[in-house]
C-alpha cells in the first residue's frame, strides 16, 4: 500500500503496476464506492500508461480485476509497446497526441 488511494499490484525491476482509487463525485460514498484505475509506471522510460478503469458500484461494478483480466491487460500493453501502437498524450496540452519520432 503506497497511500490510502494508491496500492502496488505488482513490481518488476523496471515497472510497477498501480491501482489508484478515485471518488465518484456523483455518489456520496467516498473513494470506496468510486472507481479503480489500473496503470503501469515504467521507471526506466519515465512513462505512466493507463491500462483499465472500473467502478466499484453500479451496473458495471467489479470488486477487482481477475488474474486473467490483469494478464490480458499486461499482455496487450507489452504487444503494443513492441509494435509501437501505444498512443502518447500530452497532459499539459489538452491530451493532444504526441507525435512519436
């Protein structure tokens, strides 16, 4: 557990998979009833990649991703890194796409 909103799911020598809790502003339940964002922090390349998001309450609610769902997301991430199909967005510029050189 890194903080009350961020927890470490898995860690390798170069990457950390994080689960971040976000409050749903439409509900009065705090972070526990909000959303979970799964991301990968690449320490070597200094990048943060969005992998998945899911709600804790409502029609599409999940308690957590299954091992299979985590593995599928990580496999897709690796394939997109290798093929060069990941899209980089600039958070400082209205999430505009960054042209890769």
